[in-house]
C-alpha cells in the first residue's frame, strides 16, 4: 500500500554499500522517494536499472557520471537519469541526496 506521509526519523537507514546508506521516504503507486547518505570517499559503482531516477543534492559534493558525461554536483544541483542508462557516483565529501524513482522500486519498499 502507498505510504503517502512519512514523519521525520533518525531511524530506518539501510546499509547499501560501504559508506552508503539508503532510507525510503514517502511513496505511492508510481513514484518512490529515498534519501541517500554517502560518506566521503563512498563509491557507487557503474550500474543501471529500469527505473527513471531524478535526484537533488541537499549537501556535500558528488562526482556523478550519467552515461558518458561526468559532472561535479554541488548542493542545490539536480539530475535525471533515464531508465536503463548506466551511472555511477563518488562522494567527494559527506553528502546527502534525495532521489525519486519511477516506477516504484519494489526493493526499496520497507518490509514491515
């Protein structure tokens, strides 16, 4: 069932990779929003998935590669990664990003 409202909490972070944590925020039938915390030096290897992914950097700095294009991403910057396009990221410093996935990433729906 959709989670239309989710109160702020310091809990519910899942370890995704070394120095990378993910927390599912609100989600509905078509989109899911997640918070990612990346520690300085965290390396998200090149990967792809069928979901479109739209992101916003809240704090920190990332080196983000989408397809063949690499950019330095600073707070306030945003991006959109089409489904099936390979991408990777490295945290230049401790960073927080908010990302929305469509369709919903079933693997990010919290198991109660």
